[in-house]
């Protein structure tokens, strides 16, 4: 045979990934035990051992979400995939969706709902803020949506949104309550069933410390009633819950039908990360993230830095937002820290761009030793980065 495009020279180099302290908003560092699980031999995605792994993952997600929902699976994809899975399955074209926007994720949910022809309204508050239950109640009365979207851990602004009572308010309005817990799950108390959340999704790459690429999601009985009684098919075949429910053995049917080829290694890693969370205990993980975040926040304030979220109770323990130090270029700070400390912290995202530095201390990275490392790196950066005269 003859080929016309030669083999690329770049692929002749051996690839070795650098070791870094992953203290941005995600992905977080993956501990050796989870990496090793992902390096186990590949088996078929419908082999009995794989089906058992999927069943273990389902139990692990039920624990992490504090739910007994049967319809609990991991989507093959990142948090965005789960976000689309939730919206695409719960909403039909022409139906109303209300999104709470206090950062980037509410904006993204609105965009996804618009793309499938939903009637989208948003309530918007400034970056760093959140909504009262009364404001949500009023907006639901006004817009009468079938789905309300809220972000529990707003990683772009560093806010943890209160959840108590919101599920009940949604149900009073005959509306499903959809919550994004990508940045909060495992790091902040969260009770899917008790809090009346109808659809909840997360991601593997934050507190779970698994590689990016799998996303836990769960649907309440009320959500299932809506999802499985649609008049139209969801726009996405890949994310159609009728297929996925069967694929994950949640539909009660004896036979599993091939839907897609599961990311086998990613499921091994996800299972291991959920096993670690179960071993450590969710309550202990919540407590550790809280204590470490408080220690970090004290250290930042002692250095003279300011926290972006003024209300102490609304500070997300997993992702801290620091007011971008006045007079400095935030990009110079993050680059300096990467270059000199081999440590990732990040700038703002969406509405917080230019306003903040973001530090994520999630899962195994949530420790006082990590905090000390970040504080030292910041101290060093503020000493050596260029400061304009303001
Ligand atoms: C991603 O989740 C981010 O907050 O940057």
C-alpha cells in the first residue's frame, strides 16, 4: 500500500505527563490507587464483571448523593454531558425552563435548554451572590417552568447555594428541581432525597479525584414520570435515558441491549474513587473540606488578601475565590506559580473573569499541607510579580 500523509514526527517522542499540584477548580490530582484501577486490563463493556462494576458505581453514587433512586447511573462524558442529559430528557420543545444564574453554570444550562427549543427564563444575581427561597418562589410563580435549574457549588464564583426548601417550592409549582453538584459533591453536605432534588448530577474530576470523563446522575421517581412519558424523543440518542436506563440495568428488563461502548477504564477509576469516598465516610469528607477551607481562608486574610464571597456561610469549601490582588495582572500570578511552584491555580471563569483567582482543594487535595503550599506560592508570587502603581 502507499500512504500520502507521512507518519507524524511528533508521535515518535515518548509522552510523559508532568507531575503537578492540581489546585485549580478541576481536574484534581488523581491518587495512585485510582490511576492503578484505571490501568487494569480491558474487559468487554457487557461482560458480567463489567455489569457488576456498573452496579457498584450505581451504589456508590446513591451513597454520594444520599439517594435511594433506582434511576442512578454514570454518563459517559464530563459534567457537561450530564447537564445535557438532564435537560434533554426532562424538557420537550416549547416547555418552560427557569435557570438561576449566579455564575457560569446557570448561563450554560439556559443555552442548552434554548438549543432544544425550550422557553427559557433566568433569574440573575451578581457573581458572588445567591437567591433566597422567596425569590425562587416568585420567579416560579411568574414563569411556570417544568424545570428549575440551580447550581449547588458555583465554581466560577466560589458560592455554595443553600438548598433546603427549594425542592418543595418547585413541587408546589409542579416543577422539577435540577441541581448541578459538580464542584460540591463529596465536599459539602448534600441530601438528594431529603432535599427533594429531582435530578442531580456531578463529575468525576473534582472531589472524587477520578480522571475527567464520567458523570454521576440520578433521577427521582417524579423526574422519571416526566422523562419516561414524553411525547417526543430526546434530541440526543447518546443521552436518551430510555436507552441508558436499560444499559445500566435500571429499567427492570432482563436483557441489556447494546447502546454505546462504555469507557471501561474510566468506569474502573470511577468505581475506585467512589470506594475511597465510602471508606472515608461522606460526613468525614464534608467535615475535612470545611476545616481545610476555613484554615485556608484565615491564611489568605492574614496575608492581606480578600475573599470574593463576603457571606462566610456561602463560601464553597471546595473552590475558593480570592479577589484578584489590586495592581497585579492575575495571569502573571497564575503563570508565575505554575512555573516556579509547579502548581495550578486559575483565574476567573464567565462572570468572574478578571475579578478573581480560584483555588480548588478537592478530595485528597483538601489538606492543610496543600493550603500551606498554596499560601507560600501566593506569597512568593506577590513578592516577585510586577505590581503597577495604583
Ligand atoms: C470548571 O469546572 C471550572 O470551574 O473551571
